[in-house]
C-alpha cells in the first residue's frame, strides 16, 4: 500500500478518535509499524504532517515503534524472532512456523491536551 493511503487511513482513525473527546491539540501520536508491513515510516510521518495542517494534529510529535517479525513454532508453540542464528525453532528445532507479528500498521496511542 502506498504511504499516502496508509497515512490517510491513520489520519481518519485519529480524527474519529478525537471526535469522541474534547481536544485542544494533539501532543503526540505513536504508530506501530511492522517490519513486514512495507511501510516507510519517514514518508508516513511526512504525509500525516501534511494532513494535520489546520487541525488539532498540527505540530504533534510522531513516534514510530518498529514491530520486528515474530514467529510461532508449529510444533511446540514457542515464539521467537526471525533473527535467530539457526534455522527453525530455537526450542525444538521444528522448521514449520507461523508469522504472528511484523505485519502491523496501527495507531498505537494519541496523547492530547
């Protein structure tokens, strides 16, 4: 997905949440971006800053939390990072696994005044 479309979706999510509260301004927005999401965090923030002009989001700080890839062993259920030195599960050696984290793209939190 192109960053402008992701940023627009995040902006709409933030706007929908802000509509539920009395907000003077947004201080900080934290985004969760998975390693496998294909998102470019710098471009996302640039687009969000553009969308924010003239809204309570203008001037907000953006923090991007990187979510590394996490796998779950199909045999024993152990969870481990994709950066393990040996192939397969570090607990039992099983080669089959499922990706359980790393695809995320979400608004994690919004700090307001």
